[in-house]
């Protein structure tokens, strides 16, 4: 995951502003257009542009026969700037 974003670790991606994104894609079945299926995909993406999600939706429209009805997106930055602080003191008390 992180290597395709250009980061060595998930932590580095999170520090760069990427957060966990969950996309619930509701789509119609080609043979039964009245039925709606759900496809859930989780990945790291950068809000609010969501470049990886946009790339995946373009792929879906090009390659998959089931037309998309609706996409629901949830995004959570797992690390925010206020949660990362440098250490001021390191020592032992004993």
C-alpha cells in the first residue's frame, strides 16, 4: 500500500496527510437492474481530493459492467498534527 503512494511506511503516509478512507460503492447488477449490490474498499487517500478513489471510479466505469448507483465515503485521519510532538526529555527515573 504505502510503496505505491511513495512512502516507506504507513506512518509516513499518515504524517503526509493521508488517512484511512472507506468507500461503499453501490452498483446495479447488469442482468438485474432493479437489484443493488454493495462493494466496500478501504485504502489510504488524501482528502478532500481523493485521487486514489477518483482513479478507482474511473477504472470501474471503464472495466466493470455494473453501473454505479452511489458512492458513500468515510475518511479519518489517523494522526493529526496536534498528536505528534517531539520529545523534550529522555531519561530514567530509578
